[in-house]
C-alpha cells in the first residue's frame, strides 16, 4: 500500500521553508554587515578625497570653490620624492613582513604547540616591545645602530621595524599552531618524508591563511611606521609617512590629502583582498583561546 502516514510530509528533495527563510535572513544580515563596514570605511575618507582635488576651499564654504589636480601632479613629479618614497616604503614593508614571519615562526610554534615552565613569561617578554613606548626603545637602539653603521640605511630601518612587528607575527602564528593537529606531521614522517618535505608540503600549506594574515598585519605596521624610521633612518631613508608629516607641517592641505590617499590605497586593497582570511574558520582565530 502506497501513500503517506497522517502528520508526515513526503520527501520532496527540497529544503524546508524554515531552513530557506533562515538562510535568507543570514544572507541578508551578512550583506547588511558588509555594507555597513564599507560605509564605515569609506565615509571618513570622503573629506580626504575632496581635499585632494580641491583648488580653493575657504572657510566657511561647505564645498571647494574650484577643483584642481595640483596635488596629484605634485605626487608624480620626481622632485617631490613621492615615487622614490613609494618604492622605498613598499620594499621596506615587504621585507619586514617576510622577516617578521620567518622570525616569528619558531616562536609561534614553541608557544602554540608546547607547554613548558615560564611560558607566560616568554609571552610577556615577546610582547614587551609592543607594551613599551616605541620612542623610548628607539632612542636606545639609535645609539647601537649608529655604532654598527646601520643608521641612515634601509637595512637599519628594516631591522628596527622588526621590533614592533615580530610580536604580532609570533602571536598570530602561535594561535595557528595551537589549532594545528601534529598528527599530520607525524604521519608524513612515518611515510618517509624528511623535515624539509614535512615543512614545505604539510606544515606550511596548513598555515597558509595564518601566514598571509601575519604578513598582512606586519606589512601594515611597517607601512605606517614613522618614529622608528625617522630616528634610525636619520632623514636619509625617505618613506611615505615621512613625506606625509612633512606635507602636514607645511600646511599644504591639498598635497597632504593627496599623499594621505596614496598611503591609504595599498593597505585598503590588501585588506579587501584578505577578507576571506579574517573568518572564524581561520586557524589564526580559532586557536587564539588556546594561547
């Protein structure tokens, strides 16, 4: 006898109405959250964008009397040092991000996968460069860099910027290692893989999102660093933050706004491109509670 029992619903292969409604609500809430995030990010930048293309904007006018490309043209002129500063900032920030991840990798592995006496003290010492004001540390380091012949060089700026970036890289990677299952590495070694093969084909692929996240954080910190670059660079290493502060000091609002837009653009592009890595499924986030 075919048919259905009273009170039961025949299988149709379609999701229940409540499930569909719930999925639509979640999707709508997600789109609303993304929209609010974009508005909150872009809205503060609108006055900066208007200033970058403003010709005359006198108080109390609510809008510039005329537009101008003077700020953009000055950025493109070789004598403005902006092209050189852009290249220098990119090279320094990229190098610092790579070195910070390399240095923070073993520290993150030790803190995330091992429990040992004095572990909390090690964590505190690792975060000490972030807790202590950067200016106080930089003054003492400046003397050392002068004696070592690194003052006024790109190498010196890269090394001194590792001080505030390595703690962030070690913390992010430590959270990732806290969520890493070591059985995968054991299985690879049991199958005959060497230490380098395990690192390249097992560990690093599992840590790829966290490594990119740590690289993003350290890149952004280095990109906007001003005090350490000024003290150790000694005015010989020109980066975008130094040029931006110089433009602000000269009271040229148009040039300062154009420089501000140039400084914001690369980090904004990197953050938007890395939004998928900032989810709760990322090992850098899931393992944070285990630290």
